[in-house]
C-alpha cells in the first residue's frame, strides 16, 4: 500500500526545516489563487505595473514635489488621483501619462488644491480596507474583480466586470462609512 501525502501537507512538514520560509510559501500560494481569479492576462498585469512605475518616475522628474499624485493602471486604463497646485500641472501630468507605452485611456481626477494631510490619506486607506472587507463579506461578486482606490473620500472602482457586479460594487461602496462619492471606471464584459 502506497501512502500519498497531499502537496500542501508536504510543504507544512518541510517548513520546519526551512526556518522562516513558510510565509514565503503561503504568500506564493495566495498569489497563485489571486492570479487564477484575475481577468487580466499575465502580460497585461505586467504592463499595468510598468505603466505605474514609468508614470511615477516621469512625474517625479518633470514636476515639483509640492504635490501628491497617485497613478493606478488597470487593463491599460489609467486613473490619476491626488492634488496639484494648478490646472497647468494637472494637464501636464495627463500629457506625460498619455505618452507612456500601452496607455489606452486616462481618467485624470487630480484636484487643484493643497496637498492632503497624512490623516486624510490614512482615512482614505481605512475606507478602502473597510470597503474591500464588505465586498468579501457580502459575497455578491468576486471581490478580486474590483480594485478600490479612495482619494479624499471619493471611492473609485476599477475592474473588468459584468453590469450586475458593477452595480453591486457601487451600491456597497455608496453605503460605506466615509465614502462621499463613488466613481465607476469599469470595463464591462456584457
């Protein structure tokens, strides 16, 4: 009789001899699960990350540091949020991002204002975390299909979804504590 030990159990048994490697293995398993549920191709995921890195580098080199800018790329659609001192800077940042390879569309949501406080950004992070948790708990759609960005109380929803998923995400977001406004930046499957 042959004893078959499932692969996961072998990892657990082997982890004792790997000292400190179990978190790495667990993170790898979690990443694999997330990638299996991802609606973007592996190449698109890489290109989105490259867009974000290149945009941030270019913005930092070309504009003053008296601003706060976030660049998020999802399926080559770019969301730019934060605060800049004037309209010329907002437009200039939009042009810089538009010139980056693989950028398909830009949503330039930069506000003309002073730089947000650390407390405001922390509150935005809390809104995002709470909303993601609500997505998981409500089980109305796969929470991995919706990316949440919060800036100054405005919740931006990105993803490749069907209309029912988009409506459910927007409904949950609009009833979340601290969310002042919800903006849908989805690509629709149907």
